[in-house]
């Protein structure tokens, strides 16, 4: 059964509104989804592995902190805190925060819990999920991503 990645709206840390996966139309997407603050180390390790193997040249690599919907004031505060902590424009550009109903989102992607990160390889044309995994992306999984993207 083909699984399609649902459209979610967010804003990157450079304050640009972005629809995932719709706004990424020129190459496949590797989206790393994080639910907890402590997941950042897992995200960073995954991105380090992807960049070391030059996947950021052939794919859009994005990190998506998924947070429960809050008031606009609280969202602005949290976005400001994250922007203050991340000064690198490139990292801000690829970090797209999504405030949404986390349970509905998890159900739409069959994500059983918020205990770890989840990553998805998404076809940029069909929005189909080509591959998925949990935790830190390994070099072996990068090879699988390369094969699935061909």
C-alpha cells in the first residue's frame, strides 16, 4: 500500500512559511521529525551522517520539530528562543517548526510514540513515502535512501 506524506504547514527559523512536502518540488525530501527537545542530538547525528555522505546535495534535508498547538504568543516566544540558539542561516532554513495536533499527525503517519525521532524519504513529485525509519540515520540507511531515490 502506497503511503502519502500529509501536507503540514510550518515556519522555518528564518520566518518563512513552508508547506511540507508541497514546497519542495525539485528533489526528494528527507524529513527528520522530532517531538521532544532531547531529540535534537538524534537529529544532529542524522544530519551529520547525511551531510558527510553529501545527501544534502541530492535531497532536501529538513528537520521538523513537531509541537502541540499553542497560543500565537507562546509560539512566537518558542520560535524566538530557537532562533536565538541557532545563528547559522543554513540550519535555520532547514528547521521548520510545525505547531499542530500531534496525535492526529502521528496517527496519519502510523507513528506509535514520541520516544524517538522518525525520518521519511518523500518523493518530491508524488509525495509518496519511499522509505521510513526511526532514530539516528545510519550510513547503511543512507545507502537504502540512495537506492530508493533512483
